[in-house]
């Protein structure tokens, strides 16, 4: 292994968002730590690495935001014009754990089918292959895995067709594809579990490939997408929901519905489908009617990456003073004293 791809976050004082990047690092810059002693997915060799004062030039860095906004050097210069380079990275990266899970389950099914051809019951002496329960387990697992592969292939075809035709993937579509990656791992687990339980105690032997494949799938279930939190969610979610709730969402990776999101404070309100657009427009109009500078400063303060309370108070005081000198504040204060409604055209002209 001469090179590795590593992820890292840059925290900038002038930006409210962490800058997550992928770095291509040569072997001479890192040390491998032999700590990947696990029950499953041993073959991935996902050992830790140690870097000290390594320099990575720009051309060996991939900013996550740039890849999401399609502003990478290759796209801007035209050297990466193929549709594949315009697919959002997280949309397809989850397949790195989904496909091995489906493949391991298929391997278990193949081994189980082969074993039933000669295996007999220890009690009745009957062949496994003629037992209806055996045939049913094979059929159910085969159906699950075929459906999983078809769903995975259909998703990739849909993604590439959309990009190739000049379209964009909506957030809803991206979310659905990433959910499918998680769900397909669970489908692989159901198929594998059905076979593992039916195979008997002989499958527990550590020398059996059947057992190793099953452990790989269990490890895939823990990893799910094989990803860590992105887009600053590991920083922002604990601030919003508290450490315990954020840890539950980020570690388990389970889908939540709108009602749950509202209960935990992730969204402000839940409305019926037919009222969504009108509710959003009403809120947008209410914000648009406010002085734009005040709105801009408030949003900046909410996103400010100030490490402690004194720094935050200092920044608030700075922007508060600037806003008090604005035409908008002068008009609102005058209107209050004159007992009339403020004239929005004053700050709109400004």
C-alpha cells in the first residue's frame, strides 16, 4: 500500500461550517497502527494510521463541499466531464459496504444450497434437500437477495440517467438512495440469518467460511454505510439536540419520521402535505418583510463558530452597534415613538 485516502476537518474562524476534506497521502507520510482486531470485515484491513506534521498540497485534496457543489478543479477545467464525476459523493459511497453485505449473503446461500445436497438430519436421516422448510428458506433468501441486487442496480441506473441527461438529484432522491444502502444491508442480514440459524451447530466452527461470512454481515450492519458523520453534523447535531440524542442518531443511523424529528427539536413544525408550500411561503414572506441587515446579522450570529460565551457576546455587541446605526433601526424607532407602523421601503431602499 503506497497511498491512503484519509478524511479530516479544518476549522476556520471566519466560517461557521467545518471544512471536511479527503486527502491523498503517500506511505512515507504515515505510520500504520496494527489495531484492526475485529470479528468481521477483517479483510478490509481498516487499521488506524498516524500522521505527524504531514503536508498535503492542494492537488491531493478533495473538499467535500466542492464535490457537493460541483466546483472541483476537474469539473471547472473540463478534465472530469464524464457524468460519474457529477454524482454526489455520499450518494454512491454507501455502496462500499452495501455490496459486500449482499455478496457475503449470496456466498452463504451458495454454500447452504451446496451443503443441502448431501447433508442429512442427525435424527431422522432425511436429506435436507427434500425438506420443505429447507426449500422455503432457500427460496426466501434467494428472493431477498435478488430483490436487493435489482434495487441497487436500479438506483445506480436512475442516478446515472439523471446526471447524463443534465438533471440534478434532489435532496429527497439523495436521501432515498442513502436509505436504500442501509436497508439493503438489513435485507442481506435477514437472508443470512435465516440460513445461519438453519445450518445448525456445525456452522459455529471458526474454520467454516459460513461463519466468517455471517460475521462480515454483522459487522456491515454495525458500520451500515461505512461512513462517519458528514457536513459538520458531528459538531452541529450535539449543539442542537444534546450529546445523548445526537449520539443515538449518528451511531444507529436509523431513519426517523417527521413527527419524531419535531419531538426531538430537529424541525420547527410538521404540517400536512397540501399545506407545506403555503406554510413555507408565509414564513418566507414574514422574514422578507424584515430589515435585511438585521436578518443577515442574526443568521451570522447563529452560525458563528465562537468557542465560548465572552467571544459570542463580543460579536453580538459589535453587530448590535452596527445595526443601531442603520436606516432600518432609525425608521423602526421613529415609528414606535410616533405610534405608527414602520415603512419597509426605508430599509428596502438602503
